[in-house]
C-alpha cells in the first residue's frame, strides 16, 4: 500500500493540475483492472491525509482551504502553539490549535512520540509539494494516556499488546515485565505504560497489570471503551476526603447573597435527569415586559481553585453519559446533593435576572449570588401535558401562571432568534430503551417539544447575556464559538442540494439567514432528513476559545456556556470570573483557575477594576 501511495503522489508531482478518476490513475500506473480496488483505497487514504481532494468522482491535488492558508500567513516563523493531538490509525494526526482557528494536519513523519490524547506543542512546517498548512510535534507537554487495554500477541520470544483502540500503536512488553504463563496469546489485558516513544518509529513499552474478561456483555463493552480513552476516571482519595468534610449549610458568602426564596422557582428536566443545575422563574411586568430569572447551581462556591475536587473536575472536563451509567465531573455529594437544585431545600445559586420586552429583547439585566428555594422538580412531559390540555396534573397550582408566562417569554425569544437568522435544525433525539440485561430493545425517537424549547430559549438567553457581560467587562472566560462553514464545504453542499433539485449557489449560503431559507425550502422535500444532515455536516464544529468570535448557528455575536457547571468545566470558569467581578476590585488579568488554566488559554487582557457589583445594567435599544 505504501508503495502505491508514493506512485500515485508521483503522478501529481508531474502534473499538479491533473484531475483524474480512479480508472485514469489505474491506467497511468499500468495496473490491471483487478487492482482497481487497491487504487480506490489508496486514493481515499490520500484524501483522508489531506493530500488529495475528491470532487464529482475525480481526484485533484489539495490546495488547502483559504482559511488555513490565511491563518498560516499571519503566523511569524518560529511561533509554536499548544493543542490536543488526535491520532489517525494510518499514522498521521491533527492538533486543534485555537489560536489559528483550525486543526493542524501532522504528517506521519512529524508526529514525534505523541500518542492519541496527548497535549503537545507544535510548530508550522512547509512540506514540499503540498499546498496545505501542516505542523510538526515539537514537544509532548502532557502524557494523558497511562493505561491501555488490548489483546496479547506473541511473536517468538517477543510479547506485544495490540490495543482495542486503533488510534494507539502496539505496546511492547519487555521480558522482565511479564510472565508468559499468566498472559496467554490473545488474552484481553490491561497494560500500564512504563516508557513512551520519542519518535514515530518507536513503540511504547508497558507492564501487564491484569487480565480482563473478554465478553460481549454491554457493560463490558462500555468498560473496554473507557479503558482505551484518556478520560480521567474516578476521584482521588483527597477529593473523597474533601467531600466527607462538607457541611450541610449553604456556602458563603451568606451575608451578600440575595434572598430569592420567596420566588416560585422550578426545575424542568427529562424524567431521568441525573443532575439539576438550572431553575427558572418568570413573572409579568408592566407594559408587556416580563422578568426572567435563570438560577444556576453555584458550583464555584464549593469547588475552589487548588482543591483536589477542582483538579479532578479539570482533568475530566465534562460529565460523560452512557445509556446505563454516567461518569460525573463532580462527586455525587455535589452533583446529586449540595449543588443540585432539589425542591424544598435552600440552595446557593448564581442568578442572571433579565427583563424581556414584548419583542424578546433583554433590555436590562442583573447578575448576582443568591439563595433560592425550588418549588418543584418538573419533567418535560408534565409541562407539555399542561400546555396541550390545560390540566396541571401533579404540578403545584401556584406554579401554573408562571409556566404560562414562561411559555410566552420563550415564544418571544424564539421569534427574535428566528428573525435574526439562527439556524432552525429539527433533528430527532435517539434514546435507547434497555432490557434487564442491558441490551438495547428499542430506539425511541423524540422531537423537540414546546416544553423543551421553553428551557432551551431561557438558557440561550442567559448564556448570551452573560457572554455579552463578560466581553464588556473583559473577564477571562472561555467563549463557546461557532465559526462560519469553510468555503469548500459550502461548495460541496451546494452541489448536493443542486442534485436534489434545490438550486442555490454556494456564495448564497454564507450567512445563517441564507442557510435558514434553504432549511425552510427542505421542509416538504421527500429527502428532508438526509439533506438537513448534509447541511449540518457542512458546519464547522463549535469550540471553546478565549476570544469572543461569535456563534454562527445561533446568529449570536456573544455566546458562552454558563448554565451547566455541574457537568461542564468551562461553565465553572465563567462562574468564577463572574464571582471575582462581583467581589471586586480585581487585580490585573487574574485567571479563574490559576496558572494551569492560564497556560493553556491566555486571558484576553487585563481586567478593569470592578465597581459595579451586582448593580442593574440597562442596555441601549
């Protein structure tokens, strides 16, 4: 295969402008028709590596995206960047570089000793004959892979473990580190890595630490998946000691928290929700205005920088959900108790209070620490039943007028976002129904409802308001950024739409509003779901970034994640920055996490001294 790849690339070195179908390549190489599948596979691999592009059944030399080239031209020689290395089974890889707003391609000879999931430092390089931004791994800064699970393979006197994760290289087991009679050929084992490679030609070494049951049981499959990721599993002994020492009274600052226990807050979640980190309350105001309170669990009051629980949460990054289990970012003492906004219990919260006018615009807001008292834990099904029938059922009667008002506010907010061009994707959510043995028995398709959209719109408004506030106050937070689709992706999308009878030029797809118009045209199309999926695949992937670069899909100039600090670490960073601003005055350019966070994502500049606290802010029309 490797010789075939070189022969194919040599054809384009002779004529960089050549466009060829697989049969043309076959003929140029003088190969028989029986080898067409080999040529096709090689061409697909070269496309995956970024050396060729495929358009309309023909292959051409990759020119690199305009965005990549422009980003590379702005980078001075010798500048290095940090990012997460993602390996490909074929030997190359990518490093997501936030500063360049792109994923840097790493050719096979340039990956150094990096393994999938490592945090690395990279530098830009020029690869002869390529028209693509590429990089070289200059240094592995953090090894995030400690254990590997795989099958034992014996070759004469040598013992190897072949990882289940195909992104990882085989692991050599030195004779002194294993006992042959314990680990027979093809046994499934766990390996502790003891030596890491320094170059692509070297293999990691390890010591077998245990044998694993090799079965197809669902729980075992999930366990195998987890064993071959770089996820930080479990909690440290120090974190468990910190949890044991927790008190049951609300955390400080009790004296400065605004008492909102008189307001009828409620949580609205899926019936099987594992954590409750947001609650809402809506009340009418004169002139058709409404006051919306979004209360979010004050996780930052319990998880301070430098604590063991903070270190564990940082390494996890998010909670991870499987059909039958969850790997929480925070211990149960916090995620399921102290920080969970359970009904009929006082809970500390960070509140974004917004005044919404009849057009859905937030005309004023306040952000402050508060104490709330949720009145009920409601499910989406309960709220939808009330909206559709008018019957409250098990919902406390005192909450019904507030739900009706919240329904109206959500309608206003949604119409505002629709008018500015936010993309209106409507994809069904697939939920697995499991049998007693953990095997899926059914896949349930659920579509967004008026109840789910109510919470969605309230959370979006809080996230946008907080992001705008953080940008104006120059707080060091991570924004949730969604870049516009790359031009070549829009070209491909326009071609697919044209083939489906939707005639549109790719230049007319560059704004969210234009794409929304296409989605509306697809509503009655027989292939609507497939075409909507193609539109979605043309999108850039949303990322966290220290700079506020807007959110394309939401047509929002400011956006961050504020509403889920129980399960997302970036939300916790936002909370810390807000609490530091509320406590002001602040020193210049503080990091909400400390030096570890600051080294990975530098803050956007020094902070102004805060003298406003939680005062009301009125926005211009």
